[in-house]
C-alpha cells in the first residue's frame, strides 16, 4: 500500500539533514529519525550529528582558544602589555562552546520545521524493507513507512575493550568537548590499525572522524596549558603524506606535546588519589612502563553506528571487516530503494562537506530528475594542529604508488610567515610541496601546506586542482603579497629517489 513518507532519513547528522532538507524542497513528504545513544561515560547531545556536537565545530573553536593563547605571547613583541601570568579557564571556554553547539541543535530543529520535515527523536530499526520501527527513550514504539530510506547514522568512537580498565576509566572525543571542568594532565592514546587512503581516523587520542582529531586535540590541550602526552603504536596521520605528518608532529613536540612512540597500553587502573595509572609496553626497548594521569582519552578508530538497524533482516550488505555499508556510485545499497551517505558508507572520506554534498545530490536524483553523481576525487581537508596542515589530492606516497616514482616530480619549499618574524617564532616546520606528473603539462596530483590558516590557503587552490591545474599554470599565477599562500606560486624543484611508498590504491 501507499507509504507514509516519500523519504525517511535515519540519522540527523550533516549528510542526513542535507538530504532531508533538499528532498523537502521538491515538495516531497520527508521525515528524519535521529537518536543519540549516550557514551559509556553518559555524555549525550542534540540534533546535528558528530560534526556539530563532538567534531569539527567544537574542535575548531577550542583550537582557536589555543591560537589566542599563542597570540598573547606574540602580542608583547608587537607592543602590547599583557599582564603575567596568563591563565586559561576551561569552564569558561567549555560553556561558551557548548552554548554555541546547543544553538546549532536548535537551529536544525527550526530548519526542519520550516521545511515541513517531520522529526522523530527515536532509535530506528528495520522491520521490513519499507518499514522502520522507532523507539523513544521512554520505550514508546512508533512505526514509520517510506518509499525511499536513507541511512546516515555515521559512526561512534571505539574503545579498546581488550585493555583492562579502558571502558571504565577512559573517555573519547564524544566526552572531551562536553567536559565541564578541565581534563588536567591528559594522555592521548592512538592506535593505527586498518586505515584507508582518505581515512583521517588516526586520532592519536580521540576518535577517528575526518581529520586527525587526536593530534588536533593534543594540540589545543597543550595550547591552553595542559600537560598532554600522545601515545602512538604506529605512525601519525596514516593516509596523509608522511613527510608532512612528520613535520606536524615535530612542531607539536617543540610546542610542548609529549610523544610516546611505538608504545601501546596494556591496562588502566584507578589510584586512591583518583588519578589513572596507565601501564604500557615500549616495543622498541621491550620494556614495560607506567605513569599516572588525570584523564585517559582513546583514539582507536570509529565504528559505524549500525548496531540497532537490523540491516541483515532486510538484506543491506556491509563490509564484514569494517561494518560499513556497501554502496555504489549513486549511494544505493544492495536493496534498491535503500541508500546510505556519509561516514557509514564504505570507501568514502569521513568528511562533513562530502556527506552534505552527497546527501543533496542523492535527493536531487531521487526527486529532481538529476543524474549527477558525487565526485569524491580531490577533496581538500585540513588538520587543525597548532601549525595547521592542509592538503588536496594525492600524498607523495600515493602518487608514486599510482604512477611510479619515475613519473613523479615534486616541487617544494620551506618558508617563514611574515607574522612569525617580529614575534621571533620558530618556522622550521613551515613547509609546502606540490606533487606533479612529470610528463607533458605536469598536472598537479597533490598540494600540501603546513602553516598558519592552512585550510583557508588550500580551499582556494583546491578549485584549480579540481579543474586540472598544471605546474606551469600555477607559476603564472600572481601571488597576493605578503601572504603565506603566495609562497605556493614560487615553488622550486627537487629530485626524489628511493621513496618508501606504503600506501596502496589510487
């Protein structure tokens, strides 16, 4: 029989909301079903998904708080009299950030209402391919039917449950941004398990989302004056250009973040003082060590939030290793009228803008007579570490893997931002490089930039690279003086040999 809705979206994050609102623009009857399961530590939040509540938005705001702390130090060199000592109050920052996030939660509710999209604050599961059973927090059950269903439930941080005390005493990024009081001396523990080329899930001490939240969080925690340690079992920023990743971590070490490299934790215990004692093994030395901290944060990856969906019952296929939903180029699952977008889908970058774009395009194909597919190539991104790292296109390792080292040319340069000069700041890790095809017009395969405002710099160049920009074209581009971005238009050549290309796939 006739279904209640033309489209039902399960998941109220960036991709799901974008899809629902776009479908409503075509006059279709649309509903969104969203429910946030509290974290093991009891943290919960409102409508908007990971980005709004426990990802990009609070992360960037807290990163800004740390940058302001650095700016206060620089200000004295520019003639400003700053009373010493300077002190940061976590509760003031946290309250301001959380209030803003709550305003975004409310804004999403209002937008859905304005567009006549029905909102259900319920946990959903499939009863049959066209029917979703919704369950409220109070246990009330509602059944919803729809002609088309989009799954956009995203992911949640994993816990290393094989480590004694991990679940009882550790937190993740789901909790950090909602803490009322300072986490104090914080070890950020990062694992590098199975990660893909564009997975920015190497969160040395948080979750894994789209940027390396672990390094980002370690950076801003250090920046606001907390004693922060990052424990890494493997390499940082897996999937990113490893030369750039090394420069990022080098700067963080000089900035004050401690790193325990090639170490992995074995247990976490609570002491009588309420501090947490972490015991770990050092794989290089073959030793066992321990130290106490106020907070332990895990960043061992994210798992797709599919536990309650009952996908098997309706035949939606998932990757048995990752748990993510398998989709084709049109975001369709193995069931014709069921689709999936965002972080829950296999092989897609875990980035808010790609989820939004994919969600909108899906709605346009379903209801607007469009045939345009989402293009996932050359998606720019930035890691908001103290010295930011922005990139678009292939890493050097991936370019060599795809085209062979003899067919790759790398242009690069170190530079010193003008704003660093008067303040006498160290610019040792301010660096950029461009990876190009050596043949014919030298098409740009990847652009990488470490320095202030990296995201703003890369966003502009991303358009050119998306349009097939070449090295000669870039050299004819006039830079804006005096800016950091200008330096990209003045890159010179270097030869590379013997690169250890470890990234597979193009």
